[in-house]
C-alpha cells in the first residue's frame, strides 16, 4: 500500500476576481511528478475538487485535463470524493465510465459502502454529506423505518452510523483507509475554537457540522485521508490527517504561512508511515500591514516589488482627511504591480462607538444561520425554536446544494 | 453496418416551466428497446443532448442514467456530438474516459477529423460549430496563415473546408457516415423559407447559420445523420437525413403533428437502407383554438379532458369586457386539468392600427440579430455596416456560448 493524499484543489477559485488557475496548474504538475517518482498505487483527492457547484468553463476544462493526464496518460489511479464546495450530483456525471479507467469518484453514501479493493487495502470513499443525506439514504436505500431514520439529526450521529456500516464491510488482514471531507476536531471536544476559526475562514457556513466530529469516531481505520481544512497542521491525530490544500487561497491562509504540500503514505514494515512533501510556490502571496509612508518607501518595498506575486495590503494608520485626493490604489500599483488582490484601510481616527465591544461583525464573516438567528432575535426579542432552527438549516442546505 | 439515428433529445426541456423529463424518459425506453431488438452496432445522437449549456441537476442526473444504461448495462456503443444548445466545453468533461467504454463524444473540429473505425464503416462526428470555431481551429491547431483563415466567415465556407479535410481521411472500401448538427436546406437554396420557419420555431437565432448549408456539400458521404430540425420531414435528401426529436417540445411542433421517431440505417445488399420507426407518446399534446363557449361545452371537451395530456389553448374571439371578472384559467383547469402549458387570447375587438401591415413582430419570434439591426435602423435611419454586423454576430456568439 502506497498512496498520495491531497485535498481541497478548489479548481476555479478566484480572489476578488483574480484567477488562481495558474497556481493550481503549477501545484498540479508537482503533485503529478511526486506521484510518478514515488510510484504510488493511487492518488487520493479528499474532496472540494472544484470551488463551486457550477464551476466555470475554464475550471471544467482544466480539471478534465488534469484527470485525463493523471489517469489516462500516466496510468495513476485516482480516488476522489465530492466536498462541500462540489455539486455532488453534477460531478457524478459519468462516474460509471470513469471507474472503468481507474478514476473512482464517490458522491454519495451508497458508494461509500463499496470499497475499492486492492491486494492489501480497502479504500472507503465517504463524500461530504448533510444529516439529511443520511436520512434519505437510510430511508430510501436501506429501507429503515422512520423512527430510527429521524434520529440522524446531527452530522456526528449520521457519520457514526455510516462508519459502523462501513466496518461491517471490513475484510480482515487488509489495511482500511477512509477518504472523507469534514471538520474533525483535534481535542475531542465539540467546541474547538481554533478549528472553528480555520473553518470559518474557508466555508463561512456551519451547515452540515462545524467541528462536530471528533477523531475517535475513526479509530478503526488505519488511515483517514481528510479534506476540508486547508492546512495539514490542523490534523487531529497521527492517523486522522488533513493534507491541506496545494495552493494558498486567501490572505488569512497566507498569514498563517503554513507550508503547503501533500502526504505520501505507505505501510512498509506493517505500520503506517507518512511523509509530508512540500509544494513550491511559483508566485508568492504577501500580506502587508503598514502605513502609507512605509509602503511607498523604497527601503521597505524593494523586498516585495518587482516580482511576480500576489499582494494583500492593509493600510495602517490611515488618515482619510490627509489622504484626500490621492489615488491610493494607483500609487500602490505603480510600486507593486496590478496583482493587489486585497486593499483595506485601518483608519487612524475612529468613532469611539465603533470600537466598542458591540461592534457588529461583518455579515460576510458570519455563518448564514448565525446571521438569520441574530436577526430573528433582534426583531422578536427571543431565540428561534428548535423547529425554526431546523427549517432554517434545511433551507440553507437546499440553497447550498443549488449553488 | 447498422445503426440507430436519433437527435435533439434536449434533456431538461420545459414548456413554460412544465418539465418534459417524463416524456423524455418514456421515449428513451422505447429507443433503447428498438436498439436492442434491431441489434445495432451503435446508437447515434446528432446533437442537442441537453436543452441548455448549463443543464439542471435533474437533467444531468437523467442523461447520466440514460447513457450508463445504454453503454455500460446494455453494451450499446453511443456516438454523440454537441449541438447548438449544448455547452460544448462543459459537455466535454470526461470524454477520454468515455471513449474507453464505447461512448464517443465529439465537441470540437479536431475530434471530427478522427473517425470511429468499425470493420466496414467510418463514422465522422462533426459537432455544431460557428465560423469562429473554424478560424481558431485552422489557425491554432493546423497552423494556417491568417489570410486563409480569415476567409472562413460563413458557416458554409467553414463546413466545406472541414468536409474536404474529412474526405482526406476516407478509407476506400468502407462506408462513410457523417454525424452533424446544422440547418441543411432541401432545395439547394440559401433562402429556403419553409426551413427558416422550422428553424425559427426552435432556435430563435440565425447565429451560426440559418439554412445556409445545402445538402450537396455532403454528397461524398453514404449517410449524413443530422440533428437540429425537430421533424424528419425536413430531411434535405435521401441520404442527408434529420431523424427529428423523440418528443414534442412546443405547440408549434404539436400543430405540425408529424410523427416522432428514429431511423434504423443499414447497408444490406451494399446499398443504404433506412426505415423510420415511430415512437409512441404517453401524454398527448393538444392544441385547441376555440372560443370560450366551445371550450367549456361538454360536447367539445369530452374528447380532450379527463386524460393525462398537455394543452395549449388559444382562446378565439375573446371579448375582454364581457369576460371581466371571470377567472378563465381556473375555469379551463376545472375542465382540462392543470397541465395547460400555454394560454393565449385572440381578442374579438382589435385596434385597427394593430392590424395594419406594420404591426411589429413579437421580439420573441425574431432572431436577436434581426431585432438589433431593426433597432439600429430605426434609431439611425441607416443599416449597420458589414463591420458592425460582424461585431453584433461575434457578441451574440459569445452570449450563446456563455448560456
């Protein structure tokens, strides 16, 4: 058993309209070379293949080229699942054809029950799902009665049940690998604040479970190849592992400055060994938080300017009045070029009120269900009932699926 | 050589929001049974697989089930091309995987040059293209110089050049079948009014050539399996043939009341034989053009009501004042049910002006380039120049591709 574990390719991702396709292709070429050099049995992509459920034509074309190159030209089997960013049903088109050529794609629970069998290993592919997907599966496919099905209201209940069914298909003497895509907590606690922060930076939604799985659910697997969180440092245990994304997707990830890469996993000597292999970056991502004077002084900018890079600039100590009439973006573009993907301002003089504790969070940084609940509370003076919360969750699931 | 020729499935089509998926599945089951009973070498779908370039999730799921059923379960090879309704690049995802399982899909000119070879036949799959696609192909792929490439401004020039290149790949002693998707004229004239009417009823656009191909372009092929026009009666010659769509898509097609079906084509005795096999309709499509009194009298409606049918109703001799306060749709639904997909009114008293010769055509019935040209002429008093017309055409091509 030897495989490459990667995840969260998010093909088609943009930052404020700037395409990351070139970065994604650059990372892909490295991943392909590693897979060839390491002579792996398979390449695992643990969800979020695309960035959106209806990807752009460019994203579809690029991902098609990558898969064709890996599976058809290089004969490297690919095992992939859909993540929360993927449109599972759209992605599913052609899967029975793909399997004939060693591209295994799982987009629903039914497929998760049928492992890919190699000589020494069983690979189970469980895509990102909602509790409602589990209810539909156990009712319509398995034919369970309503009362039991109704109990799958939390993602942890649903996944525990699924994992238990997967275990029933374990063949003894083989290694058991799970490929899946959820927020799995390091500490065994539901409220892992650090993880929640990482999560919010990439999903802006708690639908389907924000850090509600704990790694002990997966204790019977030899290795769990996770996707969802974009840094390998968030891995909850030695054998329940995030590979992280191959590319930096935003300034928050750039600030964390964790190394992007992939895992090579094998079982030499009967035990699981994993090594993290770094991916190079063609175009660095600089996050600069300085005042205007510093940003425009040569001593400072000579380190950053004149290269092929992305820039996220937060202008410190910004004095709106003093800067009136100055086109700040144009001045900065003269120095840093046009790839300034973010430009924000930290004002010198701020209204005291705005600095108070009750300063509202920007809606964009809050999960939609939190925004709706806050609005409800503000309007009615009471919290939504459990039933109302359920309705809100169902609607948000539908909306997410449509997108 | 023996194949089934069908086209214009338009999976996901709706009439004013009413889904035709059930009709499409009913027709599909018949087509599959015919292909099995006739023991064909292949099933040809000559374009417009989907109704839209970004089909709905239901359409994607349904078409995936159909293809999997045909190719993987029933082992019937499928040869298909993209039509003007399909998003060629999106549809192209996975094509190299599909080909391994005998589902051959062509979405560009490059693929049209590589025939599918069987023991006795070469099948060339030329999808619907624009002149601009030909210019890109001959410049970027073939590497022709600009001057020659520029000459492909009309679709007939482009297709003639492509057909000439295809002929260079002919293997002697084999039959040569072309699968393509254009408006091809019966009479060998560019201005075939009857054909234009048929065309407009289904595309509402002349972009990419409205009846600009004549069937003699294709004289070197033994059989040309066409898609685009929805009735087999529009076939331009004995060997250049429209199969028509398997399902009635609107009231115009219902009024023509031509039989829907598919062709079985073989070459017993060395010559090409084709037979048209009718497809049954599960749910009839009635077009009723009567006054309100007739529509609501039992003697009339007993022939139509009380069955599973679609209704397109044009209310004749409609007296707006006399009918005030009557909910006409509700009254008609009481009799005919809720599947009234169209309801329009022919007023008894009309303003004389509106009946004059200059009565404007409804925009919906006019090709966008005609609407734009008319508007330009109305505003400026002169016709757009050739250059302006070219710009308009290019923009409309881009818009259509995006859709």
